[in-house]
C-alpha cells in the first residue's frame, strides 16, 4: 500500500501541485488504489496500479484521452511536469493524475439509469469504433489450455465450450463492428452529473481492441442478464452501431464468453493467491462461483 504522504509528495514533485494540496484515500480496487486530490476548488483523482499492470494502465489512459478530446468525460490523465502522463514509484507501481469526472456512480437499478448507461456506452463506441492505440490487446485473450484453468474440474470444459461457441459464431458472422473497448463497463464506471445532465465513464485501466459487442455483453452481465438489462440494450441499439442480427445472434454467445472471462480471471487470481484490492480469498472464490453458476445456467444470473 502506498501511503497518503508518499502520494502527496509525488504529486507535488511530478505534477507541480501546490503545498496546500490535500489527498484522501478513496478506493482500493483489484490491482489499484485511488485518492481524491483537492487544491482549492479544483479536484482530481490520483490512481496507482501494481507493477504488473503498469503498461496496460498507460495504454488505457491513451483511450481515455481519445474520448476526452471528443468531448466525453472519461477521467483523462493530466500531463506531469515532464510531459508524461504516468510516473513510476520506487516499488514499480504506476501513478497517474486523472481529470475529475463530476457526478455520482450509477447502479442500473431503474430504467432511467439503464438508458443512461446504454446511451453513454453507444456514444463512447461511436468515438472508438475502428480506432486503435499502440499496444492494445487484441480480442480475445482467453487461453483454454492455461494451467490455472485446472483449478476446478468444471472450469476448463466450461471455458473451452464458451470459447468454441464464440469461434463458431465468428466464422458464420463475418464483419463484426470492432474498435477500442472499455472491457469492464460495470454500472459504477458511469458517473452522472445531475447539475449538467452529462454522464461520463471512468476506469480506463487497459486498452483492448475487439468487437463492440463484448462491451455490451459486459454491461449486460453486470446488470443481471438480458431480461434485466433490456432498457440498457434498447438504448444502446437505438444508436444503430450493431445490426439486429448481431444483437440477436451474437449477444447470448458473447455473454457466455464474458462469463468465461470471469472464470478465467478469478481462477488465475486464486491460483496466484492474488488478493490485491480485496479483504480476503473468499472474494475471489465468490467471483469464481458466480462464473460457474452463470456458465452452467446459460449466462443469465447476476453477480
């Protein structure tokens, strides 16, 4: 854990923030820590990621900059005094100072919020469609032969089935709309500012390039499945980014694949005993169990 005092000293030295700058710890996620940074009436978010996520984080911030340039609030990085957008600590953690995105995180609990999520994701995809950044990870990144998938007897067969089903669909359905992805658009990544009526999207922690449908399936997963996410998908579809056939044929398959990604991720964390951002191993176990239940039930449960 990086201390608040160390973060404050680094922000003063590398970003030139004044002596009256204050920081308060905000959140420790899976692989990251964040702080609210205040200087008079101005605010930012400082974010650090573990060393093994550093390069992915820097590439994700380039995506945030693309969106910021297009007028979408994304928590884009503020350049430091040297002109770089990230700084490494002695321990190898990567730090960035991010533009503050005003508003409150959404939950997707009602139709109005779901429509905001769908509309915002569609606006993001309109900007990121067919765009790329150097080093972006190409879809997809699940290896059914990975050693950690042997953690439980069910994992490898379930993940392999989801990967094979996706591959079969891609062979039949050529020409899926592609672009840069958020890759993890949970409701809390969307921040709505009631004062301005503007919704932004944060947590650009990596850069992935692949089917836009993957992001949509991720949002559906977090909202509890297609039936519960109907208002969100309707709002997204109204932008005309995906064809009705791509939605009808592709979304169920991509949703199962998205749960396979969850199984892959939590199996890796358990195998590596990675407890970054959580209070104990039971949270990793829960993530894996949620994936198991979803994969065995067709991907329609919520987390």
